[in-house]
C-alpha cells in the first residue's frame, strides 16, 4: 500500500485507506479499527502523498519524512509519543529533519506526523515509496 491510497479526513481520528470512489465521494476503511466510512465531497480530505513539510530550503514530501523516521527507528515505532510535550516533539523532529522551518511547522503538525507514522507502522505500511510501480520494480529485483 502506498501513501496515495492513505487519507486523513478532518474531524475523524486516525488515517483511512481509500477503498472505492462513489458518485458522491468515496468509501474509506479506518487503519485504527477497520470500520468503513462513507465520506462526501464536502469533507476536507488530504491524501498523504500530497502533503509536504516546510524546510528552510524547500518542501520535503511527507513520504521522505516518514522514511527518515523509519531509518532513525530501525523500522519500529517512534521513541517519542505524539502526546509528549512541545519541547520533546520539537527535539525529536529536529533530529529527523534538522532544517525544518520552525516558523511554519507547528508542534501540532509534528504531533500529527508522529501519530500518522505510528498508525502506518502498526498497519504494516513501512515502505514509503512514490507509487505501486516503484514497489513492483523493487520486488522484481
């Protein structure tokens, strides 16, 4: 599963896997509890593959940030919990992305990234590639 099939829906906890599109929106399945939810087009939905993190030089795609976290944690869960204090979260994120823009990346953003990474890790999503084509190319090698 790639990040272009994973959704964040505002007002709903956790992350969702895109199952199918409908005329009025789409159907997603929670990665937390497996429940299905129908979401209309009016909901604010973000696809994880489209999210980027501001650095002082450029924007880094979220998948690259997840990859850096995975490398730091040797593929395991984060050493810091998303409910930690502001300072602990910022220190942890600074270890992962030392040049992140502190003026535009808020502690709440860091909290979401850490929480999302742990949800993906629990769901078995540990390879953060750009597309399914890249996945199949790596499997063939």
